[in-house]
């Protein structure tokens, strides 16, 4: 995590970052990924990095969705970690096959 403030948080690594923010004009409550708007953000990592990045996300307050089917909740050919932060935002971390 890079920074956290009253209405947001930023995460970063290796020169890339993403900011999740909600201002005072946003309706109260958690993000609802099934409502209109952003459903989730998908990011890819190498197969070698997958377990470590997933573990790091859990240490930073994310929870694992569909834990009973992890890492194949998206199907037997799709290795992914579906992670959710405290505000309800979902990140799909996809393990890419080695080239």
C-alpha cells in the first residue's frame, strides 16, 4: 500500500499504482460490485508471482472470495485469486502461464 486517507487508498508496485477513492458526494455504504458501475479490476502476474502476491494482498486486509474453489473459482483453465478489500472492491489476480 502506498497511502491511505479518509476517502481512499492507493496501492502500488514496480512503478504502477491504482487509487480507489470515494468523495463526500458518494452514497454511504460499501461498494456493490453487482450494481451499475465497476464490477472488479483484473490484474495479471506471472505464475511464479501468483502465490506471493495473493499472500501479500491477504496481509494487507484483502479477503479471499470463493475460498472453497481457490484458485480455480473461474474454471479449471483459469487460475485466479478473487480478492475483496474492506470497502467491497474486488480484484481478480490472474496467474499467467509461463511463456
